[in-house]
């Protein structure tokens, strides 16, 4: 019996609660390729409570550097720091016990050299307890993926539309519309998989590229704006829940949580202003 940390929702305190640690493992994710298994389910998580709610339904939870925009209101993922990733990654690990937790390596923390990448990845895994890291890039990053994998750090690759390279790409449009770019994305994905990545995110590419890469690589592919024929799918949870009005074309909104939160806040505000809240059941009466 191991210990994980959960939120006592009655008091909003994190209390140690014994729970059997039946986490999925990196080898189990890798081995799911081509076994006729259900597609892998992955969502982003940045907080302990979100992790608790998503964990029973997901095979992997991604502590994405998208938290830069979603949590901090930054213009892109570029300003995100290792310390930000570590803080949120630790919260997600505390709030989960089933899913494999993967944490993004932020821009500037791994590109300079494999040794720099190892230093950053080791820091993140030590600080968070996450099982794996994710990094963006293609053929140029293959030596780094190999370096990390051979030293016991599981890696998820990420090719296609790579948000950390938004300045070089010139925006967030779909990639692979030209034959040359499509060929490069396929070569990038194959290089990362061959270097030892146990899974590969394919983002924002024209569908035939995702289908071809899924067929060619030995590791599972995780699509986001790619194809239903990928071995799994990932979305930013806040996009999927409808917390933002503007989202990418590939997002399907499964709820209008933004609208429902706004409506609840409006009702609360009206009750406060009319003195209908708090009522008798929300205040403490003197003892008899």
C-alpha cells in the first residue's frame, strides 16, 4: 500500500490518503501499439483537483506548457519556466494514481545539448514524481531523445505544429500542406521514434501525414488536430470543456463550462446584492 495525496473537497485541504498505486506504466503505453487495444486517452492537467477528476478516465495526463496561456495568460508557451512546470507537475502527480503523468520540458530547457536536456528532465522528474517528459522537435532532437532514453528518462516526442517554435513557424496554422514539409514531418517523427520515444504527439498536420506516421513508427501516436487513426488523442482540457470562446479548429467542445461558470457567478452576485445569500443554512446560529 502506497500513499498518494488527494484533496478533501469539504475543506480544500490536501490530506494523505492511502490508495493502491495502480498506475499505468510507460512500458504498458508503449506496448499498446498494434495490440487491438482501445485508443489511448490523454488530457492536459495543471492542478490537483483537475487531475483527480480526469485521472479515472485517462491513460496519460499531460502537464503541458500550454499552462502558460491557460493558467498565466501568456501570449505563447515560450516564456514558461522549469519552475512553473515543476510546481504544476507536482500538483498533478499528487492528484492522480492511475494515469501516466507526462510533463512538458519548456522552451530553452533542452535544446542546447543532450546534457542540458538531461539536467532539466532530471530536475522535473525529481521535483514532480512524473513518469516521463515531453519535448518538441524532429530530427535535430533525435540525439537528445536517445541520450535521455538510454539514461532512464522516458520521452514523448512532439512533431508537426510545435508551439514552442511559433516564432520560426510564423503562426499556428496546419503544417504539411506542401510536399516538402510533409516529407520533413514524416522524417522527423520517424527519427524521434527510432531514437527511443515511447509515444509521439502529432499536432496540427494534414491528415495523411498522421496516418502515414502512425503506420510507420513503432511507438503509439497521439493525435491533436491529426487523425482519428492515430493510436490515441489529446486535447487541452480547458478547450475541451468550453472555458475559452476561441479555440483551434481541431477542438471539440464537450461542454460550455465557461458559460455555466459565468451564469453561476451572476446568480451568486445577484443573491449577494439582494442579501438572499448567505441564508440561514450558511450561517452559524448561537448555541442554545
